[in-house]
C-alpha cells in the first residue's frame, strides 16, 4: 500500500508539473504549429458514441506534414481513444447504419485514398475499394450493404506509358479528368471480389450526393468541370441505382447544389443561388418534390449562405448553420410555411455540425480563447458539452483578451471587427497595432482560436506585446447579401475606408500607437495590403501573403478567370481603366512601406507571378523588400515546417520595424 501511495504521489506531482509548464509556456510559431484540429464528429445510431478525427503536425528528420487519425469517445466524454494509427492519414469516418462498423478513407496503400471498414467487434481495417484513382466523398447505403462514392477518372494505360517516357505534354483544358459516381458492395462475392458499378458517365463533374431513404436512387449535384471557376454551372440530377439511368432534376440558370432527401423520401432540399449568379453569393433553401416539379423557396436567411445540418425526423423542417457577424447561428426552415427562424446564436465558430437519431447532435467549437474541441448534446435533454481533450495543454497557455468592436466608416456604414489585446495589457497603454485583413473578399473574421496554426501567429504576436485588429469590411460574409456586395466595382475603395477608420478608432481608444502600425493579409487580404501601401505611408511595415497585385495578369493566369469580371462587371479588355485603377502594380510608384511577400510556389488560385511583380517593382524603387517562396505549396500552406517559417518571418519582419 505504501508503494502505491508513493506511485500515486509521483503521478500527481508529474501532472502538476505538466500543468505548471503549460501555464508558464509562451506562444511561439513552433507551439502554434502543434495545435491539433478535431473534425468531422459523427454520432453512432444509438447515440452512445462519437467518432471523429484529429489532425496534427508530424515533423521528423525527413517528414513535415499534417496527419489525421480517427478517434472514438463515448457521448459522455469517457473512454476517449485513438482507433487508427500509422504514417498515413485516415479521415472522414462514418458509422454503418447498424452502428457495428466505421468506414473511413485513407491513403495508407498506394498513396491514394480508398474506403476502409473497421469492425468494432475486433480485427484490422479492411480495404473496400481499390481504384486506380483516389476516392473523394462516400456514403453508406441506408441498408448498410453498399457504398456510393466519387472517384476521379484515372489515367489511361497510354497516358501512364507517356508519363514514364517523358512524353507527357498536355493540351490546356482538354481531356479533363472528372469525378464520377460509383457504388460497390460491403461484402465480397463468391469469387472474393467486389463489383464496381459506375453510375454516371455523362460529361459532368460530380460534387455532393445523397441516397434516397429506400436506397433505390441517389440525388447528386454536378458541374461542367473540376475547376473552382465552374461552380455557377451546378445542377442536380437523380440516378437510378439498379439501371444507372440519370434523370435531370434541377437544371436552371441558377447554381443548384447539396441535394438532401427528407427522411420520408417525399422531398429534396437543395441550396440554390439567386439570379443572377454572383461570386458574392446569395443562396436560398429550395424544397422540391422528390418526384420533380417546382420547388418551394424558403425566405432568405440572414447571411444567405446556408450550410445544411439535417432534416427534422418528421420531414417538416430543416436545420442549417451560417455565419452571423463574428459568430455562428443555427436556423430552422419550416417547409410548410416557407419561413426561417433563428434557433441559437453563439459568439464562437461552429464547424462540422452533425445531427443523429433521437435528437443527438455534435459539432466542433472554438472561441478566441478556447481551442477547437468536439461538443455533443441532445436536444431538450443534454446541453452540449465538451467530450474531447485534443488541446488540453494548449488551452492552459495564457493569451490576451479579445473584444468585438464596432465603428462608423467614412460614409456612416457600421463596421465590426475583433480587437486582440496583448497579454497582460494595461488600460491606457499604447502598443504597436497590426491590421490583419481577411481573404475573399467574401471571407469573415470570426471568433476562432488565437492560438491556431496558419500564416499569422496571433497568439505569438499578442505574447510579444502587439494588438491586432481583424475587421470585417464591406464585402465580408456574415452581415447579409447587401453588405457582401457593397464592394462591387469598388475594391480598395469603401472597404479601404472601413479599414482605415477602424485603425483610427483603435488609436482613439488609446490602445494603438499611431507611430507603430503594421498591416498584413493573405489572398484578398494580400491584395488590400498591396493597395494600402500605394495609398498611405502611415504603416511602418507590411506583409502581403499570396497577393493579387495586377488584376489583368491575374485574370489571365488564375484558375478562376470569371471571378474578377463578375466583381468588376467587365472584362479587362472592355474596361482596362477600372482594372488598372484597382491594381497595385499600376499605382506602385507611390509605395514606400517596407514589405514582406509570402507566396506558395504551386499556387493556382493566385499564381506566384503576382508576388514576383510586387517584389521586383518595390525592389527596383529601393523599398526594403523580402519575398519568401514556399515550395510545393498551393494557395494555403500545408506543411508544418513551412507554416512555422511563414509565421516566424512575419514576427521577425514586424519586430524589425515596429519594435
């Protein structure tokens, strides 16, 4: 007994030392890169367990990547354990209808995602599919005997032969590989094989899909090509599972997406764009008879960008979420009345919402000062509670407080934003301020965890004495369609005023030192940063990430060539003046601000030439400039060490000019 008491004391002391370490730790890029990201929680059919994923950084001598694994926890938060292991990711777990199995996708074999099934009664995960191409999304059939899934067209034998022979030239946007819809059974046939049946052969790229409750049909949305530029062409069709006969269902000039059968099979809900289709989107919930016909159109929701959660069990209503300012709201659509009612609103970021049987629901929640974790509740019975501890130690590391502030822009429009204070801030102290601008422009800054990994290490800045202002200027989501479209033909106009008046407001609060101001942003935020340095010299340093700097060359090289012509309502050859007026490269002679540029070398959304144009123009004028090139990276940074390098370069740059 004495030995047991000594052992318990050692464990208790060790636990206290870990807790003290976390409380005394200071945020840094290296620490922020270790924040784990829970995702895709799904509740078992009986409501007793939740399967979810955890994504975390893996860095060794020869590896730098983010890997996801599947975890399982009871709905009361007990028995939290990891189910999948290994060097490769396992993701998107989904329960079988009877709750005895979990299916997931993994690239553990042949480096392409396939479907695996793990039987909770014991045994290793069994690989179900073995396609020459990777599986996208998948869904169990209602009876649990089949899988429907999307898979992109594989290369032909001739193409693979040419690849090996370095005879791999290609014609732009010809012989495009599209995602098709397939089904395959859970159980093998007598010959030990599984039949793979292609359900769609039309020249359309399949996005989302949903089984009918009787398992006889699948509704799916599809677009004319795989690039992001094709989203306005989205239509919905229905395929008969037994015959593979495809019937058009919703095919108008609008973009029709995300079909979802009602539990009784009589209705199909879809997210449909208003006309004309605009990149600054405005969508409504449409409810169609499953047999076809005119839909009932729900009233426009607050932000007109609904994210479906689930039908009500009685098929009379539909739940969805969307951004509401800096938080997230839950709404209910009444199918018969055609009305929408807000059910709940939280000053938090709610993601991956899932509704199960008997009122059970799950989601991932984070706030400015609490890291992302999985929450589970039961409507009218159990209030949502945290059931995971993926970031228990990080949650103990202190951060400064975050405040939602509002101010009036030049034209009187009210603007909202987040002000992050330095750790241990004392009222009345003037500190260096960094203006952080979001992407989009239809993005939105919400109350996400300041310790999150990414390009801009907010918690690390706060630990070093910086305040950070993250505004939601006109053009942002979360404030309705009119606000989101208030920057049409006016980038770096009214939105520029929104940003500058926000900085003025924080100075007037007595928080920001007007002589120590910085500005940073990625994508559209990088665009605004590049424009800001041509309009004012009030900022002592700038950091432009993946910036659009020349609208004409951007529009001819990006993967979204219809994006700017929609926002500026003209092709550049028809209205070159507006493109040049709103491009930093045509106004760059005014720039004097020391500028850091950060860009992924494989960025298709904003090609790296945009960054080089800014870098060379500033350098040739003698403006202090550095450019960090991130090999292999697309529009977002996907490797831990390169994220750390990006975060650290931002810290070093602003320390150099603002401290």
